[in-house]
């Protein structure tokens, strides 16, 4: 399958990368696109993770009583025997 680069700046970038790496222009374009796709997918995965973190934060907030402080976490997380609570 053929690809035609009609933009001179894009052609120059592909040729420079090809020259620096020793790859063919096709290989240079392939690896560049592959890298960009992985980067974009990673960013999307990060945003999904952030959404999940926000959900967890809200769940934790609901379980912590008002007036509790960060130093009071033992009473919230553990029972009188020091074992984790199962709420």
C-alpha cells in the first residue's frame, strides 16, 4: 500500500528521522505513529484511572464521619481488636 506525503514539512521530518535512525522512511513513519498512538492510549488510560480515583474518594468521604481528622484513621479502619473493619 502506498502513502504519499504532500506536505514538505512532514516529508522533511520523516527524512530527518529516517536519517538519524537508519530506518527507511516507511519504518520511521510507522514507529513515529506507533509511539504517538501508545502515548495517546496511555493518556486515555490515565484519565480513566483519575475518574476511578474520584469515585473511590467519594466513597471514602461518605464513610468518614464529619469532624474526623487524619490522625483518627485507626478508629475508622480498624476494630477494637486491631483488625480491619469490613464495612
